[in-house]
């Protein structure tokens, strides 16, 4: 006999998931992928400091050669492709949720940045793109004089 942990709300969760699936199928809000390849969009955080903007893209499992960063006419484009894992004969996949395929993210840059000073670094699955601000865009302290 096998011991199984009792989940008191398991039946209710199954009903909720089925209802969500019915709405999804009926109204086409989301399309469930039939494979793990296609178009996907890595999540990107955008931070701002007094000196620069920082874009952090989550692109785990990729190599530097797998993506491309380009700046043209106040537009920063991040594009690339994540390759799908090779399927092995004799290996049964129970679930495949990690998406693979081509992606493109486009960001409009403000007039207050230096295009020629943009730097990108990649470490631990995170691509960081630092976009420096122009000197005149940085806040500066105004000294108050007493008369």
C-alpha cells in the first residue's frame, strides 16, 4: 500500500483549473503552446538611477552569441534565439514548459541618453544593458547664496 498525502482542496483546484481552461478555449485569451518552440518574450526589468537606465533581461541557458543588442535612431532592440533541447530517444518527457525560439524586444530611448556609451554584460542568465544619461539630464544640486 502506498501512502499519499491528503490534499483537502485538490478536487476544488481541479474544478477551478477546468473552468479556467473552458474560458481560455472559449474566448481565446491564451493559446496553449503545442510545442516549446515559437516566439517568446524574455522578461525585462527597467531601472533608473541618477546616472543611467538599466535593463535586465532574463535569458537563462543562452550564450552571448545567442542574442544581439542594437541601437538605432533612439530605439534599443534586443533579439535572439534560444535553441530547444534535443529530444533523446527512449526519454519520456512528462512536461515541457521552457520555451525556445526567436524573440525580439524593442525599447524607445529618451532624448536624454548617450547612445555611444551603452554597455551590455551577461552573467548567470541575466543580460544587463546600461544606458548612460547625458550630463545635462543628470540632477544637480543648486547652491543657495545668502545676500
